[in-house]
């Protein structure tokens, strides 16, 4: 287990054998990034905070589940995607409209 503190980041890693589990916490001037990776069937959680957006993603292996929350100055977008039969849910807010869509493939 290592804890390294540089001028702009803190890094924590836990590695186990060939099927390793990797945890990283990175703090920069404008973003915070957290990643959890597990072996061949990986689960990835990313939290990124920028100047105008917040992004959350959950990815698992070949049948991936992707969850995104994006905030910009004019829209809020939420998406849920699952494998071949994807379910897409979007909430978009513009200056004069609110759009909600549910799409199933």
C-alpha cells in the first residue's frame, strides 16, 4: 500500500496478484478522479469534477452498465446504457425547453 503526495495529487494503490484491485484518488486543480479496477471483469467508477461538468461512470466487463451525470451551463444529461438492449434516459434542459426521452432498443 502506497500513499504519495505530490504538488497536485494524492495516489493510493492496492494491488493483488494477477487479478489486481487498483484504487486511485487523484486531486488536481480542477478535478477529482476516483477509479476502482478489478481484474479481467473490471468495475470502473470515475468521478470527475471540472469547471462546468460532473461525470459519473460505472462500467462492468463486456455487458457494461454506463451511468453518466453531466452538468454544463445549459444542460443536464443523464444516461443509462445496458449492453445490446440499451435503455437510454435523457433529461435535457435548455433556455426554453425540457426534454425527457426513454428509448429501448
